[in-house]
């Protein structure tokens, strides 16, 4: 390497070494006076009564996640109760408007024992009649009882009928009237015969 070039490089290294403390002090001073970004506090999530949200920030707090069970859980038992009661009312209305109940009421109105104990205008005892028991005409089983009343008194009529075989006819097993004083009167008259013998108790078509 030529002597002139070597001396030039040596001078440059010396100038850098001499100027390095001044450069470091200058950089330190600039860092002290620089405006560093301040930390922004989080904004609380809006509340139901806090008014409209005029502006949005990306660092605002998110609203709390409400579990669906906390919203619908307390009302679920009420919904189940209402659904059960509605289903029972629908099935009871279907029973009360069936041909079996209509036939037993008509037979009770024309029965001598029924008219003697209850009087005239025999009908359901309650404004909203409830038919208790089983009414399965498709499988040949009818065993029901419900309250009745007339101009003289009140009572509970029970009717039970079964079908022998799939293509057989219904046969009355019990048809009785229990009065308010606890007496149980049989409405089937041997001389009159079974009033439901020629009555159709087959399952009614639906739909």
C-alpha cells in the first residue's frame, strides 16, 4: 500500500475516535428531549343507560359475555309447565268432544235412575269439564269418569268398556253413577239391556 494512502486512512480513524464521545452525547440528548407516546387507559364498555356511543376506540374494553343459560335458565321451568298444561288441556278437550262422552251423557239423560237422582237438564258438572281416565278406542280400552249435574243433584259417572278382538264390538263392563252422599248406583238395566250395544265407539278419524 502506498505511504500516502496509508497516512490518509490513519487520519480518518483518528478523527472518528476523537469525535465518537461528542456523537454519543448528541444522541443521548436527542433521546432525552424526544416525546415518547404516553400509555392510553382503557375505556369502560358502554352500559345499558350510558347513552349513545359517539366515538369508538380500538383499545376500549369489550362488554362482558352473558351466558345463554343465565338468560333462559330461570324461565325454562315456567316454559315447561305452560307447555305441559297446554298439552293436557288439548287432550282433555279432545276427550270431552268425543262420541263416547256424548253417547254416555245422552244415555244418562234417558236413564230412569239418572233422572231420579239428578233430575232434568243433565250435563257436565263443571264449566270446564275434565275427563279423567283412559280413552283408547284404537286399542279397544275405554275407562273414564267425570262429574255430572242436574236440577236435583250432582254426581260422578263412570263408564268402562272393552273390545274383544281387533274386529270385535265394544262391551260395557261398568256404567255407574256415584252420588254426592257416597252411594254408587248401577245404571245398566237388565230389562233395558246395554244402551251402548249398537253405539259406534270406534276411533274417530283425525285430520
